[in-house]
C-alpha cells in the first residue's frame, strides 16, 4: 500500500488524543501529587498513542514485512492494555472498599474475564502477523479475526459491567447509610450516576464494536459504513481516560 501522509489519516488523530491525555494526566499528578488512579489513565493513554501510531506504520507505509510484523505485535499488545486498562480503575477502588467475600467474588470474575480477553487478543495478534507476512491470506483470515473481535469486545463489555455492578452497589449502600444519618449524600449520588453513565457507554461501545466487526470486510482501513461506525466507537473509547 502506498504511503499516505500521517496526519491525513484518523490513526494520527487517535494517537494525538492519547498523547494529550498523557499530558493532562501528568499535569493532574503535578498539581495533586502521585496517585494510582491517574496512573491508570496515563498508562491507557500511552497505549492508545503507541497502538494507533504503529497501526499507521503497519498499514500505510512501505516498510519490510518483518518490521511491520513486529510493529503489529506491539500494537496488538498496546490495544489490549488500552481496552482492558480502563477496568483496572474500578479494580483499584473495589479492592480497597469491598468486604472480603465480595472482593474475592469480584476478583475471581475479573481474573476469568481478563484471561479470556487476553487469550482472544493473543490469537488475533498471531493472525495479524500471519496477514502481515502473507497478504494472500487476508480474505480467509479476516473472517476469523472479525469473529474473534466480536467475542473480544463482548467480553470487555461484560468486564466493565461486572465492575460497575459491584461499584454501584457499594456506593448505593454508602449513600443510604449517609441519608439515614441525615448527612449530605449528594457527592455519592453524583459518583453513582457517573458510574452508571460510564457503564452504559462502555457497554454500548463494546456491543457496538462487536456488531461492526461482524459487518466489516476490511483490514485496519475504513472502507464502508460499518468500519466508519466502528472508528466512531473507538474514538469515543480513546476519550475515556479524560472521563475517569
């Protein structure tokens, strides 16, 4: 494929969003001090910037196939960090707030889903390398990759739903306790509503990307309506570190 100017393509914008999110995260740490929670957003944003920059390198440049294959491996690993990393924000909160029984249950469900998501991404990684080294296999392999992506994004949506369920339930119990004690629970109410909104939006993104990959015949390029809708969902996902 002929090389295209970097900033003529959406991958450059998505990578820039990641870089700016890193900058915002570092500014927050500089103001309020180091904390684990902002570090999650920074790590996810670094992965966003690297993955999208490498996707351009793999798809739109004329570099040797072996170089593209290595870049593809790193890009897939970074996408895994980006797409699963957001759920670690909830994990950090729940590990510190849940009682022993609920924490154990949550960690078991979280670990099982992360293993499933990671396994699917590793298979996608191998198939992407196969396509990069042997482009003649694109047609058959892409069908498998798109089907795997469906399970991948649904599992990510489930992971977020599990975390949000435990978090909303914990916050709701705290809100009720504060109301019974006649204390101002408006802040907890705000946190609950924002968590519910994040849950809904991430679930929509996960299911939406699963559907678009079923209809997407292309490989890392935007060629039809479904791939454009998928790019829209992914752009929204890239903006999530700002929200958290």
